C-alpha cells in the first residue's frame, strides 16, 4: 500500500514550492500518492491554516510544517510502512499475533 500524502499549500508560496520539490524527489524513489490542496480555495481551509503553509500530512497524520528534507520524508515514509506491518500483525492479519 502506497503512503498517502496530503499537502496543504497555496499559489505563489516559495516554501510550498520547495516542499513540492522535495516530495517529487522522494516520489522518484518511493511510490506514494499525493494530493495537493490549495487552502485559498476554501474559506474554511483558509481560516484553519492562515499563513501556516505548507503543511504535509502522511497517512492522515500531520507530518511536517513549513520545511522537510528528502532524508526526513524518506525516514517518515519508511517508519510508516513498518507501523502498518506491525498494526496488521497485531490484528492477526496474517494468522499470527505479535506481542
């Protein structure tokens, strides 16, 4: 299962462009799904985020705000994969239970 990334962003935002570039670099190595949401397209999102963009959510959890390096994102995505495996194991998804 590919990690699901959601980037809350806006036009003419240099930090947003920087984060998109880092995500593209990581996406060349690690398959992922990315949804980019322009916070200025919704009054609710504009109010919620204000000038605090970019914000990157990884699998519906807030992961990074303002800046991220490729190394940090790769580490987070790797950790997320392990968490999913252990979660499935704890649920007995493969016929065995983790302690």
